[in-house]
């Protein structure tokens, strides 16, 4: 009779649960039983592990074998348990010292030939192991860089089960082929990505995929919209761009991620963990440094936006855009259920998805940009353009963006058609992304210094009560906002959001606190009603 145990990690959303893999050998008819709520791919590991052990030159124990995955109440899925199952079986058969693997976390899939194949979700799995107190992990060699991002953990990357056995027993480590054949991709990387996972969401990070980085200098005119974009980036405020087709709404949204500052170390780990679980982490790039940009098509379902799928829910577009930009082009064409499902993550910064298989909490702190036409044909606001949409159709089209959703949008800008002078560059080349980014970083540094020691990092996250009590504005600065509140033009949430935008405008202007002019500009950007506030593309003044 033999017993051994090793550890692995089960992923629930983007959070991990350490699982103890126990193997027990008893006299009896040779059989292999796997218990502990495994899914189909995990049940199939019995055949993979048996073939991998035999093809690695080891003897398969001809006894009654029971492998248990504890805690048994947590659903387990995927092939990442193969390595832990194989080591626990070898430990029970006394081929490996059970004490050596007792506190070892092993993550990886086994091929029939004994090679260790990479799996998705290594970073959140190692993070969960580190938080539980484990300090040694074994992962496939291709994902060792991703696992090494977790501080305080010793990572061993292996290419085969034979190599791991040699390391654990102190034997000679066999040579393994390091590179694929010339001109052929490495087939071992196939398990890291899900085919089409990033295509359906329009996901992009940085300048991946081409080398050309969109620049704000490419946008002609649009002074008001550019100012709103700068304020949005500096304070993390949600933005609505409304105007006719061809005015530049999509161009502006595509250039917003480049204006945002680079991700901090903590934010990079959060984004990388989500992308690793979703299977869209680019090979060879273990850490995401730039804010992601996610632009799902307007036919996207509610499940694809907030998360869903068979079994335990998988991250949706709001989670893939975590710490980045979620751009909803042609926003009124999205289904009402899908748009209204965004209300909760817009407020809380996370989304809770409940399914019969369990409840998953996914991160979803993103900057939302909506783009909409004024009517179905898009020519309603153009003089002499011949809009034939009846008033009832226009009202119905514009009402597809519900009031509660729009109340969570801080900035609303009417994007005007580009004039001939702007298009031909008669007014000079527009300001570049680098110049705008410099001002945004200065504003963020100013707000970060003010919010130091608090749980908030940007103005859009600060509760309205805290803004009113801890950081009061100049005397009489809120007069116009208070009048709008009394007239019913602003809600209580609306005036809090105006106050947040006013602080961002003041940070961009280099002021210690918002003045009346800053509040007027915040009101103008929220309501779209001109109030005489001065806003220019070259900065906020």
C-alpha cells in the first residue's frame, strides 16, 4: 500500500483554489479511479498520465489506483492537473520520494510521449499558490516567464516528465530538444491560446499586430472632442461621442489607449491574469504593459460582454478591457439587455456572474467610450443633408441608450462634421499624442498625490461624499450645478460626477482646487449645453 500527495490549482474565473492531488495504491485488480468533481478533459487525464509515465521509461503500477482531488466540492476543469497526478502516482509507487512533492505545486498538461505542454491561466494559478503559502512551483518551460512574475516563488520550468523525475530524484537530467524544426511554429504553444478568442472582442494591446500606433495628430479638427478625450484619460471618465458618420468618432476612440499612462506593476498583473485565463496572451509576452483596447461588434450578446459560457463563466469584453478602454461603436445598435448589463460593473469595477456551476467574480474596471449616430441614417444634425427619419423614429433610436446608463457617463460630446479648412490642414497639424499624454500624466500625478493614502487612484473613483467633505471646491464654484440640480437637469449622481470632472479639469489646468470656470466646463462636457466655458485642443484652461 502506498500514498503520496502533490498540489495543483483549480481556476474559478480568474481566481485560483489550491487543490491537493492524492494518490493511493492498494492491492487488487488494476484500475484507475479519479474522484473530486473532474470535468471531461480531466477524466481523460487517466489515459494521458498512464501513457506519459510508460513512455518516460517508468513502470505503471499494476494495482488498484485511486486519485482524489481535494477539496472535492470545488469543480475542476482542464488538463493542467496532469503533471500533479503523474507525480503523485509515482510518489505512491515509491519512484519519487513522497516528501519531495508534498509541498510542490505542479501545473501542466502531459502529452502521450511525456512532454509537458503549457496551459492557460498560469499566472493567476501561481498567484493563488503564493497567497496560500506555497513557495515552489513547477510549470511548463514555455510559461516559466509568466510564472516568474509572482514575487517570492521559486519557479522550475520543465519540458518533459522524464526531466522532472530526474530533477526530483537527483539523477542526470536528460537533454531535451529546445527549438522546433526550422520554419515551423512551436506546436507546444497551441494550448496557450483559444482560436478566435481575441477576434470576437476586437481586442488589441499597444501597437501589437502592425507596428503603426494611431496618433491624435491624424485627427483633423474636433477641438471639443479632443478636449473631452484628454479629460477622460486624465480622470478615467466615461465618454459618449455623438455625431454623424465620418466625423472621426472611431478615430478618436482608437487613439485613447495611447493617451493613457502605462499600467503599474499591480495593474499589469491583473490584466495579464485575465488575458492568460481567456487565452489571448501573446506568446513570448508574459506581461501586459499597455492598457488594452476592446471593441466588440454591436451584435455581441450580453454573455459575451459581461462573461458567460458553459460551466463556470469565462471573462467577457468588460473583463478583457480591465484597466483599459471598452469601445462600443454604434452603441444604439447593441441590445438593450447587453447595454444595461454594463451598469453594475461601471459602478463597482467588477462583475459577478452566477451560473448553476458556481458564482464567479471577474475584474471589470474599464474606461467606456460610446459612439452613436444622431438617427438611423446619421444625417439628422447635418444642414441640407436630407434626413428622412420621422421624429418618432429618431426619438426611439436615441432612447436605446437608457437614462440610467447615460447617467453613468461623465462626458457627452457632439462631434461636428470636419470642415474643409481642418481637413486640408489649413489650420496647421493637430496636436500629437505625445503632447497630450504629457499633460495627462502630469494631471494624474497631481491627483495621485492628493489621493495618496486612500483606496482611490483617479478622480472618477472617488465617492461624491468624500469630494464634498474632504476636498471642497472654491466658494461659489458649484452655483451653476446646484441650480441644474434644483431644476431636475442633474441627478444626485450627476452632480457628483460633475464634481469629479471638475477636479480633473483643475488638475489639467494646474490648479489646487476647482474654480467656477472648471465646474462650468465640467457641466458643459456632461450636458452638451454651451455655458461659455473655454476648452481648446491644446489643453484645458
